[in-house]
C-alpha cells in the first residue's frame, strides 16, 4: 500500500517539474532552431549537432521558464489561467524551482561549449538572460512594450542553430532572429486579448489593458504587414530560394488578411483564430526554410 500510494506522488512531482519547463512553448522554439541549422548547412545538418542543439535548447529554455515560474509566482497566483502552476499552486517550492532552472541552464551551457561550440553556448545563455532579466524582471510589470523588447529572448533559437553549424553569426542568422522578433508582438498580443481580464486583475500592463482592444488589433495588423515585408526581403539576401519566397508570400499574406479581418470585427470575435494561426505561421515558415535548404532552388 505504501509503495502504491508513493508512486502517484512521484508521478505528480515529475509532472510538476515538466510543467515548470513549459514544454509546449519549447517545441516551437526547437522548430526555429532546426530551421537555422538547415539553412546554415545548406541542407540536412549533421545529426549529432542537431541532437545536441535540440537537447541543450530544451534544457536552457526549460530552465529559463522555471526561473520565470520562480520570479512570477506572485503574479501567477492572481490569474485564473496560471494560479495552478507548480510554484504558484504551492506544489514546488520557490527555492527548488530556482535551483532547477539554474541547473538546467548550467547543463545546457556545458553541453554546448564542450560538444558544439562556444558561440552557440554564449547565445543560449544570452537568450536566458534576456528572458529573465530584461523581460521578466525589467519590463513585464512596467510597460506595455514589454513583449516588443523582451520578446527578443524567443528570437535567439534560429540564430543559435545557425551558429552551431557555422561557428559565427552572419546576415542570414540576423534575419532569422528578426523574423521571430517581429512575429512575437502580434502573436503575443492576440494571446493577451484572449486573457485580457487576467492581466488586468494582476495589474500587468499588457497592451490590451493599457490601450484597449481596438488599438491592440491595430498594432497586430501593422506588425503583420511589417512581418510580411521583412520575410520577403530575406529572399533578396540570396540565403533562401523560391520555395521559401512563395511560402513566405502565401503565409504572410494570409497573416495580414487575418489581422485585417480581426481589426474589422467586434470584441473578441476572431481573436482565437488569429492567435492559433500565428503559431501555425511560424512553424510552417521555418518548415519552408528547411524545405528550401534541401531543394536548393
């Protein structure tokens, strides 16, 4: 009986520690890192490097998210969507979440610096630093522009993937960074619209709380246009070919269409669809980068 009762508890503990890493977010970050590696390799990259980068990226991202749980436990406890998170819900202590987050990042750094190359390790730690110090500590509670600047943390993975293959940061890597950087605001503001009441309750100055629903929709639309232009300009660097260009035009054009349609609707109508499409958009765009790298036209 003791063993049988202890087993569910262990499963619960494991589940909570996995939840600290926010695995659903990590999966999209890994897709962008993979896109960076394919582009840098001009086709299928070395399998060993891919596995090491994806493993280290998972650890570092998971560690950064665990640190976010530790730092935002007071905010999480005020919001319905996050009140049952492991730290906010009291199932994992703040101290344990802090140690867990730091340990995962230390392991990720050691893996990359010894088994891949130093620049990929430094860039990975820079991503964690931006997420923890710039976004979580510095901006989130202070300005509605928090995600515009702090969102840079999520733009590092494709640049890390490129650096892992080439050992450098070149113009294509900067474009890969910029694409995710300018994708983040319209994506996150769509989510912020969906959970506006939670942010307002926790007194977090997200754009919909500060400027209202209409202005947030306008900003989503403007950023979708900027994103389309940026992705099309990437073709003219010579780093990507026609497969990418056609995909970027179709995917980006549909993003602009959905953002324009959203702006013309009342209230929250169409917001969830825009949010879900933003996730699909980034995954498909980086899938197109991989396909383009393999096809080479």
